[in-house]
C-alpha cells in the first residue's frame, strides 16, 4: 500500500503563515570563544553539568566560562583515537562513549583520559565484535549493533546480556542506521526505511513497518535517523525527506517531501522537542522550522546578517535541549547558537539613533531620530517608513529632540536648532524665533520638551528661552522665563503635567512648579522645608507617577520627592541604580518604575509603609548582557505604549519589552570545581609534585586535596552549570578554618597564600544572573600539612628532649655541684654533634673542676647505690642519681659516659639521637652567661625559642631570652624594656652597655664597686677565651662562677636588665639601613610569615638592636614598620587596581581581611572600602 501523500499541517501552514521569529534571540559560541572548530556534529550535557560539543576537529567541554579541548595525539594512547567526533553519550558510570572517525572510545571523567580499545570492555560484558552503533537509553541500558550479527542489550545494573542476533532471534537482517527509545520499547531503523519495534520487557519484536521501504525502493537507501516526541509520534528523516509515523493509529501522518515546492532543499539534519512541546526541525541551508503541534503555527528561523541575535548559520547539524530548557543548535560553519527565553529579556530593533518616542491613538509609534527626522514604526508588524509621505512636503530630516501627538491628531516636533514643527494631515508648519509673519514668535529655536494640558494648550520648553505656551486658537505665544515669571533658569530640559493642575519644569538650576490657573511659579531645589536638597540641580527629566510621587532624574542620581509629605529620597549607585546619570523614567501597568541610565536600566518597585506613609524601594538592574543596547540611552527617550509594552531609545535603535513577558531563570546553579593551581601552575591528574601525587582524579571528583606547608599558595577554579548568561553568575564562598563569613566574587577562582598548616573546608555556592540560587553548595576539603618541626611527631620528640634535659639537670647537675668546692666552676655545654653513620646527636656536657673520679670508680659510677669512698668529700647522696640519668638516656637510644676534665674534675657527656626535617633550621641567637652559683641549685631552665607569628595576630615586639635558676624564681624578675630604666635608677644599678655587631649576645654578671652585682653586655671577642661563644654557630656555653654565698644575697637584690639605646639623629648609614629594610619588606610583602627575626638577620643585627634603631630613626617599632609598608602598598592598589579588598589584603601579606581592615583604618582613618570609593569618586 502506497503511503498517503497528504502533507502534514506543517506543510499547509508553511505556505500560508511563516510567523515572525523575532522572539527567538540566540547567544553564540564560536572559535573565538574557544571552540576547536565551528562545524558542530553533536551536543550533549553530562551528569556533572558540563556541556560537550563534538566537532570536526576535536571534542570540546564547556563550563560556562572556559572551553577545554580534547584532541587526538599519536604519541598519547590515552587521547582521542581521531579528531572527527560524531556523537556523545553517557553510560551508567558517568563515562562518555565518543564516536569518532576511528570508532568508539570511552572517556573517563575521573582521569580525563580516553580508552581507545573498547574490546576489553565489551569482552568483560560478554560481547564479541566491534559495534557499529551504540545507543544508551535513559535507564542507562546499552544497545549495541554489530554489523552482520545483529543487536544485543546489556543491562549494567544486573550485568545481564540479551542477544538479538539476525536469524536466530527473528530480527530481520539488514543494515541498522539508528536506535531510539519509544513508548513501547526500542525502535530500530534500517537503511531501507524499515522500522522495527522491540518490546523492552521481552526483547521480542512487537511490530515492524515496511511501507516506506516499498515506497522508496532500493535506489533511495541511505542513513535514516529517528526522533520520538512526547506524543510518541516517530519522526524519521534522511537525505530524501522526512516522515512522521503514529504507532497508535498505525499510519503515516505526512510526507514532507512536498516542502520542495517552496524550499530549495528539504534535507533535514536534526529534530528536537522543547519543553513547550514545539518541534524544532534543523535543515540544510534552510535554518530551523519550529512547529507548534497544538496550534499548527510554524515559525521559520534564518540568519540575518544585521542581527547578531539571529541564528548564526542556516545549515543546522545538531539540536539538543538541556535540563534548563535551553535549546542548543550546532551549525555547519558558525559554531553553536543557543536559546533560552530568560537569556535576553529585552528585544532590540536596529532603527537608528532614537531621541524621542510617541504613540498615537491608533497605536502607531513615532520615533524622533538624531539625523533622519521622524520614522513611522508599526510595532506589531515591524514595518517602518520615513515621514511625512505621500505629500508635496519634503521629508523632515532635522534632528528631532522631542515629539508630541496631541488629542486633535497633530504631530508636534521639537528640533535641535530649527525650532518647532507641526505636522497636520500632510501640512507642515514651522515655528522659529523672530519670524516676521507671526505676531509673536518662538523664544528659542532649540526646543527640548513638549506637553499638552487639558485645554489643548501646547507648552514648549526651550534651551535658553524658558517656557512658552501656544494657544492654538489665537496662535499667540506666552513666555515664562527668569525675568517675567521667576523661573530658576531659562534652560528647560523637561516638562511634566501634574495631576493637581501644575506644570513641573525641570531646568539646569532646579525644579519649578507653574500653577496653570494662577500662572505663578514656585521653585524647588529640594524639599519645601529646605532640610534636604536634590542630589544635583541639573534636572534631565521630571516624571509624576500614579501615586503622586515626583521622580526627578539628574546627573548625580535619582530623586524621589513626595509633595504631600515634603520628603525626599535619593537613589544612587549605592542604592541599586545602574548609574547616577539618569536618562529616562516611566511607570508600567503595575505601578513599577523603569529608569534608563548611562549604563543600562533599573526596575524600581516602590512599597508604601501603611503606618508612616513613607516608601521603600527594591531595585533590579539590567544591562547589555540581558539584551539591552551596549550603550547609554538617550535622555527622555522612553515611552509606555497603550499595549503595556515599554520602548526605550538609544544610539543603536530601540529596546522593547513587556514587563509581564519577562522570563526569569529560576534554576539554582550547581557548582563544579574545575582546576587547581599551585604557584600559577595547573595541577595535572596523576602527575607528581615534590615527590607525591596531589590529584589522583579530576578536582571535581575528589573529596579533599592534601598539600605540604611549602605548597600553601594555590588557586581553585570553579564554574556552574548556569549557561543562561553565565557572565552574570556570582559566587559566594568561604574557607572554613580561615574565614567564617561568606565572600562574593564574580570570578570563578579563589586564591590563597601562606595558609597556616591545618584542615580547611572550601565551600562555594552560585547565584544566577536573575538572583536565584545560593542553596546548593560544593565543598572541597583542603589539608595543609605542617613542616616536620611543627608536626605531632616533632612535638613528641620535643617533649622527650625536654624531659631528658630536666632529668639530666636533676641527676647530673647536682652531682657536679656537690663535688666542686667553693670558687670552682661548673660548665654546661649543649649542642649538636655527629654520631655514627652521620647520625645527628643532641650533645650535653657537664664539666666541673671538683675532686674528680678515679679510673676504677668510673666503671662503677653508674651502678645503683654505688658511692665513691673519698674522705675529702663533705656531701653525700643516695647513689641512684647517675643510674637514673643513664637509664633515661638509654630509653631514648642515647649514651652517657664520664671522662677527666683536665686539669681537675670530670666531664659527663650525654648523646641522644635526634631527627631533623629537611628544611634548614632557623638561626638562633646564642648567649654565654657567667654568674654566681649558690648551693642547693638543682635545675637550669632555658626558655623556648620564639614561635612563628600567628597569621593575623600581633606578635610581641621584643622578648628577652633569660635563664632562671630553680629556687630563685621569686628573686629574679624579667623586666620589660619600657620600665627598665626606672628600676635601674631606683636600685642604683651600674650598667655598662656595648652592642655586639655579631648575632650572638653575651650577658655577664660581674663584681662592681663594694662587691655589688652589676650587668654587663659586651661583645664576645672582649670576653676571656674560656667563655667566648662561637658566633653564628649552633653551640653555646653557660658558665657559673662559684663564689661565696653572700653573692646570692646581692643577686637577690638586683635584676638583669637590657640596656636602652639613646635616640640618635639620622645619618647616611641610617638611611642606607632604612632603604635596605624597606626594599627587603617590599620584596617579601606577599609573605604573611615575614618576621622581625628574619628582617634582623637580613640587616645583620640582633632583634633588640633592630628594635631600638628603627624606633630611634623612624619612630616605628619593627612590626609597625613592616605593617605601614604593607598598608601603603595596599592603599596604592586600592587606588590604581581593579582588585577587590580581600585580594589586595592577601597580596600585601595579610592572611585575615578583618585584621587588614582594622589596621588600615588605624593608619588612614577609614575602612578600605570607603577609601576605594573615595578615590573612585
């Protein structure tokens, strides 16, 4: 039976009504946006939210911001097998099956690699053969067609394979060209046009249709492609035409080959259906037909060379609608075009430079242009023509500044320099200044504003002549200006008829109110009470809304004046207006206000407070990304038409929209982490960095990243699946563990530097251009490991060493004290020594000048309870101290031995193995202390070295490393530098001060006059050789002179103090020092861990010396000195760069923006945000 050749309703309607397609406005992606090729063969969106484009030269992944390209490389077996990519599908694991010119490849999103050999996967699934066609249905079941064998179904969830081979399973033999799902199961189409439907439950043939095979015959065999719509109608197309089959009715609905009667080509390339149920038919060289199956309406989309929002290319290769209802169109030569109703909220008509807009009673629109007179425009059909027409008068080509259609049908036009023009039924009348044939004339030829009152009088605002009224009955002008009526200025820019019988006049010196009955003028520069003033007196437009509020546009913001309450509210950029330069104002049917500015438009929604009668406002900003002209709008060029449509004029034509028709994108975006950078180098999957792999799979697939303390400068890039105006997407983020508050950025990247070791959680949320989102957040755990010396194991070692020193002090030192007579010495040496196999050892030596130990006693001195039998020894012990010391040392894998101290006494030597990190230890200042020793002293305590300053916290300016002796803690007090001089003076302590040029500082107790104990700080080279420290090394000595007990009493009465340097005048050497310091701080400014210790080392002086020198020369302590340099650089960046405050804070070395703001305000008297606004202003 032959197929019925009646045409589908599409064909009939295509002859009668090809609908206007101006409502379909596209955005585009081409090679300049990063595509590898403009020939698009397939489009797909994966489960992660990325868009994929198959092209003729590579595979492209798009995240709304960046395009990532995948190509074939012969040297890389994990790359694409071929650059010609035909189709993209996703399987149950999220892997992509890519059909290329060399066959299928499987893409792993975790490793971003391709498996070229799919045979291994097929073999594991039980499939023998190479598939010519793969189809993955929405259940993620996989259908394979193997040439010559037939089909098979693999169900990955149950790992079952169902073969449907030719012959044995009743499947008709032939060449299958496409597989698609349908309501009854799965459809197969052969190259002959045969349709076979398989039951998805039984995997048996349910029905087959061969009518088209018989109709076309063998000469029209080829590749047939299927599309099944939501009504379960089957659309089948090939190079020979398009057909629609209804399986319920079991008949063909149409044959679209008849479209050749009015089309040059009927070759269909792609078919898709949108969420509204419309069928999109992409054709070769004929654009897109959009069929509404319910109404039979057809719209035809073609490329328009003068419209950048039209379809880019008339040959369509692929159609795909994603989950956000965006229709993606792949073209043959112009890349990708994509459409969503919420993308462009404003239509545009490229008519010319439009200065003013007016509508007549018939709904026709009159456009006053800047250089082509008046244009008559039918907004319904889009037709336009120059005006006047069909008259003997010449075309009006003046620059039209304002236009008015009066109730009697006349068209009044104000020109730039040629006066006033009236058009009445084909007759043109001109009014100019000082025309002899008129009794009185126009006050000025520059007419800026027109209005009509209830009596039909025309009011004319001129630039230089004030305001005039024209009585049409008498033809007389009446002038109201500064001299005759008391206007604020004769330069009038706007006129507005008030509802209370007033004419509001906007001038360049303020607002005037003309009472139309009394003809008296009252002037306003703000509120009538004089308490508040307009933001600017140069008024571009004054507009009265239905509430009676006056909206006054100026060059410095929008003023909302309530005459009833004499209240004024100023709305500027800070209050949500797109620009302070106001162009036009109009009210829509819902009493909302639309304001055009120099940078887009603002929708203002007023809300009245029922209690106070005042108003609050919610503002929404739109710009060129929403479809507006990429320029500022012309002044007063705005009009609401009777249909509710609002038309706005600008340099490139008019934007038009109906507020009720604006579609908003309400889909909440999903955030995807895309790339990780270390020190501006992208981290690749599987690549080693400093001996270990940071990413074993792509960033979006990992739960956490682990970094060493040296990898603490990194950037994380992210994107969202919002492809509807992705450039307006905003991100809010925070790094828990670093900052608690959410920060906002318009860029999909955050950078952190000098993070302290710890565990952080980066959380990111996205908000689309219409303000929806911010609910779903993406999280990434970031672990920054500490250096070894700050790790848990290091602290364990430190604890053990501290305990070891305490125990050694408890059991070794007392023995040395006991067996050393008065006047002798006990020397303690602590340092690092090299042991066996270059093992680094902690070495402790305790040497005395006592009675010594005989050779025979040395062998037994560590035995429990053993005591030396020596009659010269007055003191005795329990005999277990040295045993405990030895056992403790052994617990730590160390050794202890005793030897003679020449010429008298003995030496106990302890070695304990230590483990140091690979990093170079920080240099420490070393000191040698000599002083009195008293009996019953048991422990020598050395304070811990300074820890690195905490990020964001204020480290102490200076600290004095002191040594205390157990038993004297109440007697020896540490003095801060700010009160040392007072105590010195109070106690009459003699001080001798010399600053050593080396980094080592030596503090010595000496005996002054009258046996008084004094302090002395001297250079090491001036000390006796026996107590000289090794400057700059890692070893030091502490020596105690054993004198009489009375020295203790003197020591209890005094304290050790540091000398205070006197102020000195700045010298050339000081200038060099300061220059060196400033240069070093600037070079290391980005490092938040830059410390005073490091600066002092760089300058070759002690920390105390640096403190005093900087304070004397600059008046700043070292910490303040570093901070001021950071803050001055930050101030410069705030003035000159476009960076946000957080980025600048990190750049100048502040890890916490809150501290940055605190210190910035202390230095400059204002917050960074206020400083930046002040400089911008």
